């Protein structure tokens, strides 16, 4: 009996000891978890300071606990002064909270954030460091805090890349050129007054053009080449309208005779016909009822139509810009077509009347200061053209509301000196895949770009990311300017390829 009691007491003692050991281990794990949670940053923002930036306190900061990194993914506007910013930081129970940042001479400046939370931090010389120590001293962590500022104006529409290559043609010295887009295919027609060549591609970036001589069996007016969604069209030197469904290899007479081609609208071709009495009418192919053209409507020389769809309209809208009126004067207005009628939509026209202007769609961005959400939207850009004296212009114009209001672009948007003033060029936009590191494009000759002012260089951008997989490629829409003519009518036999700065930025991740 006594023996059994002794064994029982020993067993109870052993179990108690084992339980005591397990309890100590559990407590250590539990306490370590508490210590780690105490050095976890839960909130970060910048204090309000309208002298630096309106709604500065609403700028969103990401907290990457895995990499101990705090940063604003959407950079602040270029030129934002980040030398004296006050941070508002929330965390657990800590015994120390220390912030370190670089002074202008790159020496460290350190202060106690626990007792001096309203002291300012200079982010202009790189990221700051936040060191937290838990209240029991068992856990410590250091965070990197980055306040990102754009290196260049994302909304300035700065030409970030420019390159050049010859027009795709088998003709040694072409004197005429026009390029149109049907579906996703670009067609480039060239001529030297005798030989005629057609080139086509679905991706101008690659430089892989299908080039062939064509014999249309009539004398085409190269400047009238136009496209619908499923065919291309051209007038001969008498105004007879021809069409081709195979890229210009074979042409068929339509039986129509027009003064000029306005351009494509879906699978319908729009044009102008002379009434023989100094007045003109709108015509279409396939044919429909003719309608008298307004006296201010451009009967020739307008830009190639751009067609857009929106939730506010029941049908697509086509837009043209500039051109020559029936009385011989030039237009500075935008006209729009809804599938039934043409209407002048300009509120603020171009600063000067032009014909043969190049218009194409592109993109710009608006940042909502209340939540720092960036919205992409379409703008219209217009380049070149010639004035009433026949002189080519080099100005770049922009409209943020689909041609209702036009204004001259800012200095950064202007074309560089080596691109001449021109008229009669065509502008097409195709997306290309950008990579990091960038792929080589040997078929394009890179051109120097304008040196940016010193004030466009801001604080260093953070190199951290929370992406599970790195972004190595993304789409960027490139502008392709085909041909164009000098004041004396001579052809510039080049394609200029350009991109606007923000769309070449690597996407946020």
C-alpha cells in the first residue's frame, strides 16, 4: 500500500514538473508574440500641411509588415517639398520609438518619436528609418519609410522616348505617302509619281511590313487613301471612287464620283460631292440620301476621323479637325458625326485655322486630391498642319474634352528641334509591350530627348514592393507619325515613334 502510494506521488510530481515545463514554453511563445505585436506599425500618415500640398494628410501609405516597409505607392506630384513633413504613426506598446533621416550633408539626424512626435522629418535625401523596441525590451524592428515623389510630371505629356525609321516602301525616293488603319492593320501607300507601293502590318513596332508593288490600273490620288473597318478606298485623279478588300492588290470602281473623302465611320465611308454650283453635299458609300453640307464644313483637308463610343451616346461619334471650307478659308473647328448628321462641336477652336493637321487620341491623368486615386482618360492631340499662307506649323495642341476646347500644349509637349514643321502626316496609336530590363529595338534609331529642368528631379523612389511576382512587362501605347510634307511639298520619308512619359512608367505593384 505504502509502495503504491509512493509510486503515485512520484508520478504526480513528474507530471507536475512536465506541465510546469510546458507552461514555461507556452508563456515564452505567448510573450514573444505579444512583444512582436507591440512593434507592429498599424497606421501611418502625414500630418496636414497645405503649404506643402493640399490634402497631404489623405495621401495613402502602404505598410508592408513582411519587409518592414512603409511607402506611398502613388507618388506625390513633381516638385512637392518633402523636407519638413510630420509623420503620424500608430503602433503597440513600445519602450523606444526612434526616427533617423539623412540631412543635406548625408549625416544622420536622430530624434525620439515617443516624446517628440511633432518633429519634422526630411525625406528629400532618401528614406527615413523608424526603430521600435517593445515595452519589455524583447522585440525590436526597424522600418524603412519612403515618401515617393514623381521624377517628372506624369500629366505633362512629356515625350519620354523618340525614335525614327524609314517609311516602309520598295521605292528609293518616294514623293507621296499616306497611311491609314483598317481594323488592326496599318496600310502605308507610297509613290514616286510612277511606281506605287503598298506596305501593311499589324504591329508597326516590329518593323515587319509586307511590302508589294501594286498596279491599280488607274491613276490614284495618294492623298485621298482612306479606310473603313473592312476595306480601303481611294479617289483617282478625276474623283472616281475605288475600293479594295485585299489590301490594295485589286481595286473595284464604285461608280461614285466625289470631291473628297472625309474618312471611315465603322464600315461606312463618308465623303463630299460637288453640286456643280459652288455648294457641296455629304455622301456615303454604300450610298444613302445626300445631305447639304454646312458652309463652314471643311470640304477637304480635314484630319482623319477619330471614332469613339461612350455611355452618353447612342451611337459612335466621329471627330474631324480643321480643313478647308467651300469659300477657300480654313477652319479651326472640330466637327462630329453621330451616324446621321454632322455638327460643329467646338467651344474653343484651335488657336489658328489649319488644314492637313494630324489628330490622334492619347491619354492623360487626373489625380483626385481627396483620395489620391489616379484616373486615366482620353485626350485628343493635334500636331502640325499648314496655315492659310501654306506654311507648315510645328505646334502641338491638346483637347481634354473630345475637341470642344483646344489649347496649345505646354513646353514639354512640343516636339524636339530635329522633328521639322510638317503637314499631311498621319498619326496612329499602337500598344507595345515594355519590359524591364527594356528590350532592344534595333530597327528603330533612338533620338535624343529634351533635357528636363532641374526642378523636375525629386526625392528617390522606393525600391520595395509587395507584389508576389515582379512585374517585368506591361503595355504602352506608342504614337507613330507617318511621313508629312515640308513647305515646298517634299516628303519626309520617315516614321517617328514616340511615347508620353507616364505610360512608359513601370506599373505600381
